[in-house]
């Protein structure tokens, strides 16, 4: 990490953990404003780092969540997530046999996948009142599912349009309802009724990594948790 004013290097730290935390935190904030308050069932596709961290973060933001349905093409990864996380955060986790089982009946759907040969989430699986959180820049969601959502939200629309130019949103970019920051600040409403289907595809902002990294660095300094190195 570099000093924000001078550009001089001031710290070396792991970026993987920071990215995992802030990405899940953005999902949790989206859930706070855009999920139904009575949401109980969370469906997660992908049992990797992001699938795991999103479960943890969303449970904090939405304490009424009582069940998680998870599927991964690597079943062992899904079973490991269940065994390690269920008792840790006090939530029932069921390992499912496929994407349809995960999506149908879920109040929130998180797709935490990699680049895909074809989409996964069909429009008929995206139920009324559901919040969708796509972490892979739209690729897990069929085009009609994206375009027929009642509200489309993203963290930065200019960046989202750039991803469209790079091959995401192959069936077209939906009309923007609001950037997430506008909802958090109160300039735009989040969820307005229990029936609307809201799809949030937050591309991810590197600025958030820098802010979080700086916060951790300041805490480390206060607790004598850093060692100065001479780089000259």
C-alpha cells in the first residue's frame, strides 16, 4: 500500500483477505437496503471464498436468515462449507444437487462463480420478492432474468458499462435503477414492496480495498503490529 499523498510505499499486506471481506460487505449492505426484512432463505451458488464470506456477512446484516442452500460443482467443497460454517454462525446449511434447487424458494440468491460457458439462473427461478446478487458481472444470470428484474442496481454504472464492452451482459445492459451509493445515502429508495425482484450486480471497486487496507494499517500502528523496513 502506498501513501495516498506522496505515493511512497508504506505497507505490505495480504490483498486476498481484504478483497474477500469488502466484497461480502458490499453484498451485506445491498441486502440491508434491498432484501425483504423477513428474508429467511439464502441460496448460494459457489462454495469458495466469496460464497463463504457472503453467507457470514449477509447473516450479520439480515439476522432473520435461518437457512442456507448451497451448491458447488465440487460437492466436497459444499460439504466442507456446511460442516465448518453451520455451527459457527448458527444457521442451517443444506447442500443441494443443483442450481434450480438452490434458486427456487430462496429469498436471496448469491451467485459466486467464475467465468461460465453459459448462464445458470433462469427467470422462472427468480421468485417474486427475491434479491439477486451476482458476483461475476452477470455471467451466471440468463439475459431475460437480468432484463426482467424490477430494479437493477450496481456499484458504479460507468464501470459496469465498461464490463459490458468487455463481454458481460451479452443480451444487453438493463436500465439502471440506482447505484448502490445513492440508495445508502437515501437519494433513492431500496426495496419499496415485498414483490419486486431486485438484481444487484456490483462489479467491485478497488477504492474499497484501499480504504479498508488503510484502516487495517492504522489499527496495526496503534497496536504496535507493524515493522518499519528501509527500502532504500
